[in-house]
C-alpha cells in the first residue's frame, strides 16, 4: 500500500474509531476488492487489511453466498449484488443527471415529450422521475412524480417485462387488473403474451391504454448486472404517435441502448 493510501486508511480508522470493528473491516474489504481489477487472494486481503485469515473468512463467506463477492480461482472479486447495489445508489442520487443528456437527445430528435420512468417496487407502480416536454404546441405532459400501473402504460409494461420471472408472475397473480380506458388490456393471458413480445423486441408500445388519446413508446435502461429498474419513454397524442411509430421505435431503442451503456460505465466508475 502506498504511503498516501496508508495515511488515508489511518485517518478513516481514527475518524470512525467509535464504529463497530466488524463494520469498518467489512467496508475496508469492499474498498480493497473494488480497487483491484484482478481480484485479491485471501492472503493478500489478510496483509492489506492487517487482519487474520480466519476473521476475514467469517466476513467473506456470507458475502460470497449472497452474491456480493465472487470467489473464483482463489481470488475474490465484486459480485453481481455489489454492482446492483452500486446501480441502486446511482439510481437514487445520480440517475436523473446521468440520463438527462439522453433525454435531451431524444426530445431533439423526436420533438415529442420524453420521460425517465423508474420502477417503485414497494407500490409496484411506474414513476415519472424526470420529464422534458415536447417543443410542439400540442403535446402530452405529466408532472414529475406521476405514477402509472405497470400493466397498461408503455413504460410500466417494459419495466414489468424485464423483471425476473418470479417477480413478474407474483405481480400478475396479486394485482387487480382494471381498465383505465376502453383500450386497456385486462386479460392476464393477453398481458403475458404482450410481455413476451416486449422482451423479445426490447420495446413496449401502448396506445390509449393508460390515458385516453395518448400513446407511448418505451425501452429499458439496463443496469450493469443486466437488471432493469428504469426506462426511457416517448409520449405523444395518440394519432401523431401512430403516424411516427416506425421511426420512434428505432429511435427510442437506439437512445435507450446508449443510455444503458452510459449507466453501466458510471456504475463501473463508482466501484473503482
């Protein structure tokens, strides 16, 4: 460890001297492993953390079992759960800022309103976390914080489609599906077929299902671990959206792919 790094570690230890020793050691385990791209052996961790191997194993084993660390070829590396945690931290603090350039690009090229939509797992609703309105006089708009059901809105459908099978099926079993408009699809068999198409295509389209006279096109923003908790949505008056649909489908998918790459790059930087 360099002199500067050793000094930084001593300062942190002094600052948190009152914290439980196991908590500080756990944090230092993550910091040390995240700093080494090639991973760390148990012996290396023991030296770098000045901790007995037996004590470290008591911390490392549950972290491996829960997916926060990988133990491959005798080396410990960050696991999928650690990247998922980093993505969640980013999503609560920086997601709007990270996604803003992609939203601006999408508005500029589509000339329609663009929303950043996120999944609220507690309420099982889609939430509009950010919005840029269309420059056109006739447009669709909704306040930031607006919530919609997952089963009928374009953003909700794409978020639902890309959840794991167990979560998605539990949602469909336990959610009361009720029509919001005359065009809302309420049959669960039909919804399941639609979700399969959305997963295959990587895109959801909804015309007048959640709000009368309004259509939406949405694509997932994929986290570093492959999970999906946010989407980009273009929304417009239904008639205009339908006339623009072929181009919007291509555009929304393209920008969402770039947004996903940007999010993964940010998550990787956060763990370095």
